[in-house]
C-alpha cells in the first residue's frame, strides 16, 4: 500500500461556519474524520503544517512549504503528497511548488469551496480524490497536480474561474488532464514539457498591473518608485497596452528592471502582432519579455524565481519561452 503524506495549510477545507454565518479557521481540523476512512486507499500520515486562510499565503511561505515537502519525501520514504490549501491562492502555491520542487513523486494540491459543516461540503470528497491521485502510479513524474471536483489539472494551466461554484477550477484552452472515478484515476493526456528551477528563497520584489482603457504612466511610475525588481503587465488581447504607459515601461527597462507581458484573456498567448504605439511589436522592440500562456499571478511567481537565477534580459526571455 502506498504511503501518502497529507499536509494541511488551512483554508476553507479546514474551516467551519458559525451560528452567525461567518466562516473561520477551526482549532481541530475537521478533515481528521475523513482521513480515518482513507485506510483502504493508502497508508496516510498527517502533517498539520499551517492553519491560515489562503489570502495570508506569501511566496516566502510557498518556498518554505516546498522545503518541507522535499524533506518529508527524503526522510519518510513517501510515495506521494497531498497538500490541503485555501482556494483563493491555491493555483499560485501549486505553480510555485511545480517550479521549484525537483521530485518525481506525485504532489497533489486540493481544497474546498464550502466549509466543513456546510450542507454539501466538498472538502471530504476532494481530499479522497486527491489521495487516490497521489497514490496512482500514473501520477508519477507529472509535476504538481490540482484535484477538485473529480478533475485533475496541471499546476501550470489551472485557475480559479468562479467565486463560489465548486467547479471553479478549470484549465482554459487545455482542460483537465484526467479524472477521478469511483474505480480509480484516469489520465488522458499530459504536459509535453515540465520545467524546474530549484531555489531556496525568493528575495526579489515583483509587482503585477492589469491594463485598462485610459491607463496612464503615473500608475507604472508609482509601482516603479516602490523599489520593484520586476513587473508583470496583463495586457489587452494578444499583448497590447495603452500608449500612455509606453514611456514608463521604457524607463523601467533602461533601469534593467525586466517587464513581462501576459494577456488578461483566459485563453491564447501574447504575440508581437500589432505595430502601432503600444502594440505587441513595439513592446517586443522595447525589450519586453513575452510569456507562453501564463496568467498574471503565475508569471509574477515565475519572474520571482527567474530573478534568483539571472538578471540578464536575454536569459530571462529564454526562461519564459517554456
């Protein structure tokens, strides 16, 4: 029988709703009753690592979590890992773990949209599906996976798409790579490439700005004055920005502060298609780094990781091609 670590970090999956309707962390993890029923699936060990709402999660805590998981794999002869996590920043933690964890063992991140004592709570079922996935031979070597609502998604492509629906986690354009059924785990495709950049800390400050009609340079300058080491811009469509911010982006790049471009659209990639002022072609000529389908929050984490490896703009561009 596979040995699976279930490591808790908090979130709605470990919370309860009180008599006034407020959902708050529970001192005693309500998932323990579910864990007792997992004995037919795997030999489960538990680590109550954190108990925080996911908006309290930070990149530094994510790196510490990665270290903890690596230590547990090395010291405890684990076959797989399940991390329970709040859903608001779940995709970011999953992606950061995928970027820095250089292990082949399955790592599955799961959570819940409804608190443990709410009617129709999805937490227990998601935990069972996650353990099934982590114990699956087919999950080996696939990187960090996200499992909720009986769907298996890659950390790179998954995102939270609805504020409250239990089917909130989707992979726009790509879809899930597998499903969990009563009889087992079925993978129907996998990522063609997985990257890994092991780092021990994240020391660089990277900000994220979303473009909007009429955006002016002062907002970019204000962020730059905060002492950032990098900036991610969520651009319109294929990768276009309001022309008024072009001088501010130029000033950043001339100061050797990298600017990374993503689309604010759910699907598609940024391209150097348009040659007008603020268009993708003019941004490319400026030295802006184009991504390969990441959303803004994940591109920010990737830039934080990349800046621990290099500050050379050409090398950063190569990292973001994958």
